[in-house]
C-alpha cells in the first residue's frame, strides 16, 4: 500500500488550497486499486482548520471535509508550535485531529511513497 503525505500551509478559508487538498485526500481514500494510506499535515495558518464550529458563510465546510477524511481512515496532524505561536494551543481541536511536531512530519516523509504540498 502506498503512503501519500499531503502538507498544507495555507489558511482554511480565503484560498482554496486546503479545500483542494481535502478533495484530494477524500478521493485518494475512495480508490480501491491500488489503495493508499493518506496522511494530512497542517502547518502555518492551515492549523486553524482544526478549530471546531467554524461557520463559513457559503461554500465548502472544512470541518465536515476533515471529519470525512478521518472517518475514511486518514490521519490528520497539525503543528503544535504553529498553534502555540498563534495563541491557540489551549483550544480543543476537532475530534480525530492530533497535535504533532516537526519530528512527526519528518517520520511521515521518511515513510512516504509520495508527498504533495499545497
């Protein structure tokens, strides 16, 4: 089974980078042949995507997409240092999203067959 790591650095709303990354995560999870293990790592302003109960005025809903990806079996991790530097480390993330370090990302990359960045 291939391991695909997707890294996102951009805020959840304002651009469509995280939206498109999550569309890809969900689509990769739906592939039957060959199946893939898909991992998503959020850095910089992308970490704000793990904050629950965001209420987008229109269009896509990142929380719903993250919940679908997690239900499909993807691991979703976010940078703890990025949360801390933004004063958000005390906030509880969406269930299934895990705080992580750069070492965690490094381990994923060493195990990955493919890496995609947004």
